[in-house]
């Protein structure tokens, strides 16, 4: 077999194939998961072009938080790092539970002082790929402050969910802003958060009878991370 240089006609026929490949490169370059591309060709007169795609996948961690039972949580799903927002509204109630809260479950307790515990049962799920470990934590969005914020010690979390609350200091204190979050998964005995597993837990507020009447509010931040 004798190798010869390509003729002028062959060179002309090869150009449309290369041009089409370059157009394809720009066409597929817009999706956000593709950050850079490389075209590799053996020589200028090749009629086939190999395309190499190099990219970084982002937003691969998705977290879902949803209420259970009578608890209402809205907008509880988002791809990280976007923050979804949800609201648990207990409505108007008394610590004597006459009336009882509109959402969640309420218990009369005697400790650490007579009052009520309002409980929202929540299911949290983290879905991730490409990793073998993950974490799902809760903590305060901002540092605990004066009323109408819930006092630091009175905002509680229990993972797994408790069958009932018999005191205002059950579970664990939701960590203050700036401190490591409470890991819902290790609290349930898992070494790491399993992808797509439901971690049902309680968020609770202890309100002593001595608390003045009026509104209260606080914000809890769920954080899903992978190494």
C-alpha cells in the first residue's frame, strides 16, 4: 500500500465534517454541567473528529424536608446550595391546650416547670451521588435572641421521633448559630447519612406557663453536605 497526500478535492470534502463537529461543540457547550471542552483531531484532513468533554457537576446534593401528620411545611425541597423555605405554623393556643395548637402535637408537662411542649414531626431526606458519606444537620439560622425568639434551651430536636414528650428538656437543644449542627443521622445510630433514607424526627418548643402571651418565631436551618 502506498500512502499519498490528499488531493484538493479530498481536502474540500473533509472540511464540512470538521465544521459540523465545531458547531456541535458550541451547541453542547451551554448546559451548566459542561464547563470546558476539547477537540482532538489527528490531522487537518480527517473526516472524523473526536470530542472530549470536561466538566464539573454541581448541585448534586438534593435535600427534602416535609411535614408529617397534621404538621404543615411548604416549599421544603431544593437543590443545594439554594435554601428552600418552609413554615410550621402552630396557630393560636394556650399552654393549657385550651385551645390546642392548629398544627403539630402538644403535651402538658410538669418539668422543668409546668407548661406545654409543641411538637412538629418532620421527615428529612438527603439524596446524593458520587460519594459514600453524607451528613444532614439542623441548627439555628441566627443566634438566639430576646423575645419573640424562642429561648435557646427551649428549642429542642429528637431523632428519631419520640412517641410522646413528658418534659420540656427531652431530646437535645437545637445548636445555636455558629456551632456544629445536630446530626439527624448519627443520632439514629447511622455512621453516616444514607442517601434517600427517611430520617423522621421531632422539632419541639417548650413553653412554660410563665411565658408572656404573644407571638413567637424562630428559624431552623437544615444543612445537607457531602465530603
